[in-house]
């Protein structure tokens, strides 16, 4: 339960930060936001996956479902951004979200296997 609460809180923080109008130009290098997207969606996928894995649900189903759920949430965030002044929906951002979700799923799979191997 605590993993899903953490995932919900993280998702809410993502929503809040991604749906705010941008009022100042960024001094960050180009495409830095793609790294932030990938890292954020990897964390979201990990949190979602841990919620199911810790309950003893089938590991592959839970991890795959977590990645799909995170990616769906990424699509929802992109859609919402298309309605926010100064923001735009971007296929590149959604691809970065997908890469992050896959990376998070891979990390969850690796971590759950390591945990399962312990006596």
C-alpha cells in the first residue's frame, strides 16, 4: 500500500509540475527535459511495480502493467499540456516517457529477481 501511495503522490507532483504555465525561458541545454521525462517515468513505473510485486502478484504481469499505466499517464499529461499556455504536447516527450517506463520496468524486474533469490 505504501508503494502505491508513493506512486500516487509522485504522479500528483508530476501532474502539478507538468501542467503549470512556463513563465521564464530555461537556461538548460536543449533536450534536457527529455532526460527529466525519462527519469520521472522510470521512477513512476518502479513505484507502481513495487506496489504489486510486494503484494505477491505475478511479477511480469505487474511490471508490464506498471509500465503501460505509466505510459498512459504520460499520454494524459501530454494531452493536458496541450491546453496550458506556454506548454505544448510533444511526441518526443511521450517517447522519453516510454523509454523511462521501459527502464523502470527493467529495473523493477531486475530488483524483484534479486529480492526473490534471497533466502
